[in-house]
C-alpha cells in the first residue's frame, strides 16, 4: 500500500497550543518545542519519528530543535528530519520554525568541533543539505569555546544570518560573562541574539542561580529550556524501576546511578504533588518551567506519541500556588542536603 500523503490537522492552532514572544523580537514560539536529540536517528524506526513529528505539527508545535550531531549516528536526526520535510512538511515550510546548532564534536580533525568560523560555516552548510532546507530559522553556537576568540564565533553567526542561511542567531550553554559579551556583540551588528538555550528543570535551577534568566530578560533575549524533564527522570518513567526501553536503560546520557533511593523518594514526593494537581509528573514538570514568564518555551524529547500527548496536556495548567512552589522547593532542597 502506498503511504497516504500527509495532511496536517486543520485545527492545529486551536488545539490548546500557546505562543510566547522570544525576548524583544518579532518571533512567537510555541510553549512546547520538539527536540530531536534522541529517537530520530538512523537507529530508530522512521515511522515512529514521522508519527511524532506529525503529532507535533498537528498540535501547533511548529518548532523543531536539532543539532548537527543528533542521532545516532551523527547527522542522522537531521537526515530523518530532511525526509520528513520532503515527504510531509515541504508545503508548510513557512509555518515551521527549525533550529540547528554546531559546537560539539561532529567530524574528525581540528575543524569538526568547538567555535571556529570554519567549523560553524561548514557545519551549517552540511545541516541544510541533510534537512533539505534552504535556510534554518535559528542557528546556535551550541557551546562556549574558551579557546576561540568569541568575536570569531559571533562574527560567523552574524555572517550566517547576513548570508540568509539562518534568520536568527542563538547561543547555548554560555556562561553569564560570555553571554553578556555575545548579546552586546550581536546587537551592535544588528543581528540581536534571539534566544538562549539552557538546561532548566525542577531539579536543575542553574539558570536562576547563575543569573542567566534575569540577564536574558534584561537584554531582551528569550530563554528556552532543554531537558525540562531531566531526560525523563521527571516523568512517571522511573517511579517503579527502570523500564527496558527507557533512556536510562541505555546507560549513556542518563545513567542509572542518578536513581538513588533519595532521588527515587524525591520523584515519588513530587509525583504526589502532581497527582493533587490532577497532572502526571511529566505534565507538572513542564508546567513548572512554564510558570515563569522569563521562560519562552520548553524543548521536550519523546520516544513515542503517547508521551507527547501527555506532555502537551501540561499547557492546561501552568500556574502554581505559592504553597505548591514552596513544597516543591522543600522536596528538592531536602534531597540535596
Ligand atoms: N543545547 C544543548 O546542549 C542541549 C542538550 C540537551 C538537549 N537539548 C535539546 O533539548 C531537547 C530535549 O532534551 P531531552 O530529550 O533531554 O528532554 P526531556 O524532555 O527532559 O526528556 C525526554 C525523555 O523523557 C521521556 N519522556 C518524555 N515525555 C514523557 C512522558 N510524558 N512520560 C514519560 N516519559 C517521558 C522520554 O524518555 P524515554 O526515551 O526513556 O522514553 C524522552 O525521550 C533535545 O532533543 C534537544 O533538542 C539541547
């Protein structure tokens, strides 16, 4: 049987999706974006990856977040997305917001990682080919490179935008001082930084404590949270052990050593609050990130459509009482003590 032609849900913008403005820019981003770090590589079934991408777009999740080396193998998540572009999304390119990045290791030798102009320029050209795109909406410097003059990395971002290969520039995981320099440098060249991408979730408060959230707001830059579920830890996935098909079972990016008895009891207690709110733990964890209006959006990962369905429900209630927030903080701080 021939695959039916994809036709998106006509009510995709009335599905409950909401949009927030990214800093002082013209760009509205959906409160939830789909990240392709895991489960979109050439080791994963294409049909499942396509189903998740379709579900996202059908619900107004128009932002897809990639990087050159997402897979495995490196590059293959972009290739998968390229297939989805070609087969499903091509007629809807102008409804989509597609981001990619370069900064981590991608190919052998000195020009295949970090922040040189040579690496960033070559990497984006490769990404565009893999994704069947003429341009990306957003291109990130994926990490701060302490050994490359920051001006070189940032000027590459400026030139990429000026060449029309990306519409906006962003930075990820930059320490506050480097972020400050980047915001000023980019603004002075009329390519203001659109957004900062950083790890933020109930268990990891670094963007609050190191000032990244306040700094972004002051500078008119958006903030997008990656791993808002702490790679799945902040979901129901590990309340009763480690499922064989989970990220933790792979023992690569999420190690089972983090699931100590203390962590388990933290998750059980957090799950109790979620249940009182009528949410799953995953829904509450996403809602918790979105309770803060310094956060433009969260990027979730998923291994199946049912998880995205659950994650999407988070948008139904993103407000917390002061008591709930205090209780969550107490649980997290007491676990760290
Ligand atoms: N800038 C950076 O350096 C950086 C770093 C990391 C990530 N990111 C971006 O952020 C995106 C998200 O990162 P992440 O995948 O770590 O995010 P995450 O949302 O914290 O974790 C996603 C994982 O949680 C589990 N999950 C999701 N929803 C669930 C639900 N409703 N119930 C139960 N389990 C659920 C799934 O795990 P299973 O696979 O076990 O089912 C899924 O793969 C990435 O794809 C990437 O775009 C960027």
